[in-house]
């Protein structure tokens, strides 16, 4: 069957009370943007607590469901047959035709769940359940009714202008529409963790941009392109983002030549956080996002994270903080970033890692070491922020 309409169901948005229309409108905007990547023309409309996507031209079914499956806020995508037929006997015929076309295997159990939103329709919901179920059984005697755990739950919604008939429900990503919960800046490396962190925060409705610290010639242009590719993949879910590419070489070399080597990673990380916060403030970001997970590396012990947080005045979101590596990998596989993340191009943190990094740094000792940089590094930071490259992704 060639579906011409999709019913879009949301979950959490339904709890938003009088502000629900704001979230619905944001969701519709993101659906329209996602469908721009699909060949064909579509109409997206809101009607009495329902969001419909209608195809106005021919389209590829798989492309549409894939595009909608990346829109945060969608709980379910329901391919749907819509009919304006109001005569109940003809509606029975339409329902039987629907079952014949959608289900080749007729040795299934089913249940009809009819709902009469239009109370002027002459047939009550319970009678529709019985009569439509009887029509299906007469057409396909091998089918059986199971009201508890049916193979097919056939939904028939009689609304004021149309009747919706559907049984398939494709899971969406859930969450909240991007942009309904503020904006944050993701520290994006070429690894597995940070793209997952960005995806997870965007799923909660946060608009994200990203910053990448590039250290030529120690990191290659291919390493930079890898991060651009990762940002573009995350942007399929989060919407278009600006990737701020900061040249970190001079800052990194200054720290390397001045500070104790066992503290290099922590001090470099602190300067990354300082710069990221500057960019966030300039671009309207209200928080930073990182892919740090407790104990994964030396810079991610509780003591190290406390030392890193010491330089931040805005919140730092760490959505994978309690995940083990496999859990993070599983999400990266799901969202399509894993194969790009494991490409063998090193980021600047990896290149300058100390042989024996401190795992329980003292904030007081780190601050003292940073005093050695005073008068040397401030201008480098200003230059790095001012001369950053901004790449639009997605």
C-alpha cells in the first residue's frame, strides 16, 4: 500500500499544558526542515491535537520514515490511510481492503480500536469495534481476535472531516523539539564520546553549536575533516550547527614548555573550557557539553573533573558521565557516528598527552602552575578566539 499520510504522535509534549502549542509549532518546524532532505512535496499541519504529514507528490517511503525518525519530539510515526468516506458500510470495505494490502500473512491475531472523535457520527465506538472486527473476520477467516495481545492493533479514528486508519507504528527518537530548552556549546573531539553527548543533550530540546580545538601541524587537516563529518552527522538530529574551529597550537606549546608535564592534560583542558565559555557567551550559549565519563581516562577522574570545573562559571553538562564505554559505543552505533569516530586521526589532546598524567590533581597546585603562564598566554587566547573559523554543518 502506498501511504499518502503519516500521523505524528508525540509523548512528553502532551504534558505542557497551555504552552503545548509552542512545542507543537517547534516540532512542525523541525519536521518541515527534515523533509527538505527528501524528494517530493509535503504538507505538515496541526489539527485538534494531531500532527499530520501528507505527501503532495510521489515520494520514497523509506526516505521519509528515516528523515522523520531523526526529529526529536516524535514518539511514533504512523503510516496512515485517510478517507473522507462517511458511510459505515463503505468504511467496512475500506478497512478490509487496508488489511488485505498491508498484511500478506493472514494467520494473524488482531483487535480493532475504534474511536469516534466526531460525536455526530451515527455509529458508537463500541459498535464500530464489533462490526469492523466482524467484517475483517468474514473476509479473512484464518484471522483471530485477541483483545489482550494482538499481532495487529487496528486503529480507526473517526474525525470531523476524515477517518484515519492505521496499525503500523514506527518508533521515533522521542525527546523534545530542538530549541525549546535553550542553547549550549559542545566540546567536540574526534572521539566516540562527545558526539553522543551532543546528541543526548539535543534530544532534551537544547539547540547546540560545537567547538573543536585544532593543533596544526600536530593534527592533520584530515583530523579536522573528521570532526566536521561528526558534526554533520549529529546535525541530522540536532538541526544545523555552527562548528567553531579554534587553533590551539600556540596555547598548547606554551603550556607544554612552561608547566609540569604531569599536569599538561588538566591545564590544557582548563584552557579549552575557558575558551569554550567565551565562545558560548558570544553566541548565546548558556552551558557547555562534554563527553566526559568518570574514570575513563586520567583527565576524567572526579578530582580531575573538579579541577576542570574550577574555571567555569556556566553549567557543564556531561550526559554520559556514568556510562561505561560499551553503552556509549552502542549509542554511537545507533546514531551513525561510530564509524567516523574510530577513523585513525588523532586530536590535539592525544598528541600532547603526558606519559604519567596526574590522576588526583589539586586545584590549588594547578592554579599555582598556571601562574607560570601569566603574561605569556593571554594574548594567545585572545588571538585564538578572534581568529577561529566557523563552519556551518547540517
